[in-house]
């Protein structure tokens, strides 16, 4: 199994080290990851600036390729220019911090996997629930097992799996659930401060509004110590509203020729 | 009607000027837009750096607020700190260049509108199909008419409308269609070059693979000189695969306590 590995925390994150090490036991791993941290970068791609690729060494050994761009850039560059062939699967992570509910929208980790899905390559995004994660071992091994299931069972073109793992010892995890994207979201607050020159600036902070209360929702499953696996896709059409809007009279003041 | 206006081309783009001018005829307009161009920035938000807000003047008159962040940042900042109340609608644009099919994923214009949808505020993203757009007038006026329809008819919380308008005189436009996100996507190519110091760098380029052939697809409707209105949402769950995956044995090597 040829595996392309990326992330959004950057190539020097312990999350991607743990993931690459575990995956090397089950396949041929190529790492192409951002040179610097790219959290909350969403599905940004770099078009106005050129990209550079450098070789990254860890403990004196070649580990992978670093790209001075976004997670989505890394997948494009990895497939087109570095591998120059389609891998069997792309795995992005391990992210430090969960990517569930609304955070899927902002996540660079997920966007790397989504970029693969756009290229019709099966993909998995993997995150552990703590920003100071201590338990990568099970998450890394399970990402590999899920990859084997994906390659064996197949998933539709354009679909990716969003895997989130509680930051717990394996024996404290309650089980593994297929879930849906939850409705939990942020109540944003900007903290107002003054810089040393008296100018105002704002830091984004906020509180989670936790509206999910079923184990079918990714965020709630994680809160209850379950591993969450959510199939997501990039067809954003709201088909229900598409049908409703057919009865709108859209051509108001429009002057047809 | 209280209208919050943003975009991704930046506050000094003629697209947002045309939009704001047209909307002032039908409502109370507040402009909060990126200080600099943010194309292809996706749904990035700024967390690692603080944001600053400056007043932007055009032809000696106050035009709006410039934020040194992303389109999504502008919506959060606009609603929470500048308006300090929920507008009736958010309108993002007018983008120079269409945001249809796969480009919805990369678009900063759409992400501004999506950020509003996340906040349960109705929203419209509006783009004209040319990077050297000449015909803003109808697009700007029609965005306003669509806004009035949205406020009158309602759209579900979490849904936004992605409006794309051909860059043509109004009388050459064939009609207005409710559409779905098309399947057209990019075949990426990185151009390899050397900098003046002999170091390699890569520019992202590519060709469109135009697989859409029905007027139900946004990209094809635009190619055939129709205005395209696509209802999109941010629930990324692939419900079909969610059902399929329930028959997978996910708990492989997992050791339940």
C-alpha cells in the first residue's frame, strides 16, 4: 500500500512522526507536509506565490518533504511532483486537537484529506482530542487499520473519512462509532487589547456551544470517550433547498432579451 | 434591511464598490472587508495573530472597515465587534472570477458567506465570471433582489446562496437557474522554475476538466450564459456512506476494556 502522509501542524509535529512511524509497518510511506504550522488555514491553496520544497531530516535520517505552503498545497505537490503517481491512500494527521462538528470547516488537517478526495484518492484525516496530546499510539495504529479497511471495502470517489480519537489510553476508550458531523459550534469573542504604542488589536477567542446530545454526532461521541469516524464529502449542494427554490420566481426585474 | 458586505478581493476591489453602491438603495449597508486580497484562502481564520481594524475612505468618504485578516475573520469581526448585532443578511462579493463547481471549496468569497451561515445569518456569495469583469451592474442589482427574496421566503439556518453571474450585458444573459455544485475540477500542474540564485521553485497552474453537461450544474449553466444560484450548506456528512459504513467491522484490533 502506497501511503502519502501530510498534516497541518507542520512536518516537525510529533503527531505526524507517530503517524508515519506506525504506517511504515503496513505500507510504503511518503511524507509531504507544511514547513510551518498551518492550523485553521481551511482549504487555502497558494497561487500568488511560488512554493519551495525542502528535504526534512529527523535524528539524522530523511523523514520527508517540507513545502512552504498549506496542507492542500502539500497534497497537490505530493501527488503531482513528488510521487508523480497516485498513492493508494492519503492520511493527514495526527492533529493535536479534535476536528469535529464545526471545526471540520476550519481544519487544515481535514482539507489535506479533502484535497486527496477531490483527486479521487481515498483519504483519512486523523486527530486526537487534546492540544497537548499524550496518546498517539492507538490513533496511529488505528489510522492504519482504517486505511486497510478503506482500500479493501472502498469508499465513493469524493468521500473521505474524518477520524477523531480521544486522548486516552486504549483501554479507556469505549468503542468506535460511525458518526455524522455534529452541530456544536463557537460563540466567538474578540479580546480587545492595546499594543505598546497604544494601538488597538483583537484576539479571537470563544466558547463552544455544545448542542449535540446523541452518539451519532462526532463531538458528543468524543466527549463520551468513543472514537469517531465520520464520512464527509465536498458536494456542498443543499438538495432540499434546491428543490424548494424551484418554486421561487427568480427572474424578478431581469430583462430577458 | 441591515446588510453586512464583505469579499475576498479586498476592500479596494471595484467588485465590492459596485456591490455596496447598489445595496445602499435597498438597505443599510456596513462594509467589513479584508485589507488585502485573500483569494483562494478557503475558510481560513486567524487565531495565532491579532487582528487590526482600520477605517477605509474612498473618494474622501468613509466606505467601510478594513480587517488585516481573512474573509471569515471579517464576518466574525463585523457581526461581533463592529455591528454588535445580527444583520438581516450578509452579502460577499462581487468576486472577479466565477466560484462554481470545485472552486467553491477554495473560495474566500464563499467562505465569508458560509461564516455568516454558521452564525445562522442568511447569506449570499456573488461572483462574475471574468477576472477582468466589466459588467458589475446587473450582478450587483440582482444580488440585492435575491437578498430581498431570501429575507421574504427564508432559507434554512446553515444554508447560503452561491450566486454566479456571466460577465455579459444584461440583455445577453439567457435566464436565471437554480443549480447544483458541478463536478468540473482542476488538473493541477506545477511549473518548475529557477530563482536568480539557482534555487528551484514551483507555480501552481492547471487546466479545467469540464465534466458537467447539464444546466443543473452551476459551471455548465454559466458557460451557457445563464445566471446560476446554488443553495449550499456546511453539513459535510456523506449520509449514504454513513449508512454503508454501519456494516463495516470497525473494531478490528481494538481492545475494549
